[in-house]
């Protein structure tokens, strides 16, 4: 059995900053994607849906899969993750919700 740990982050960007969504996407690619230990990295804009159960209030979602929680914990304190928070996230986002889960 293969171990996995998923880190899902939902972002609400600052509506007063017209380029906030693209800056968040670019910043994640620059600072987060290269961090060691990531098995799967996917970030994108909210997909529209006619289904009422689909939350459409956010602008960007990030899904990162790690081999285990320990690797995710190391990712959280990695200098590039800290740079992303300080240089990108705090500047362009108003709200974030995180969902972490393992097997």
C-alpha cells in the first residue's frame, strides 16, 4: 500500500487587485512547485459549475500530494514556502482555507 498525504489550499484573492489571481498562480509555480518531496502539484483557477454543491466563491485552489505527513511538515517550514507566504500570499490574498488529509 502506498502512503500519501494531501494538502489542499483554497485561496480568495484580493478583489481590489486585478492581477492577484495570476500573481498567485505564478508565485506558486515559482516558490512552491520546486520544493523537494512533492509527488503531485496542481494549482488552478476555480472551475465554474451548474451544480449547487460546488463552492464557487474562491478564485484559486492548490492540491499538493506528499508521500507522508512528515514530508508535508518539512515543506511548511521550507524557505521557499516561507518566501511564498511573505512575498505573494500576504500581498494578494484575503482568505485561505486548508484541508489536509492522509490515507
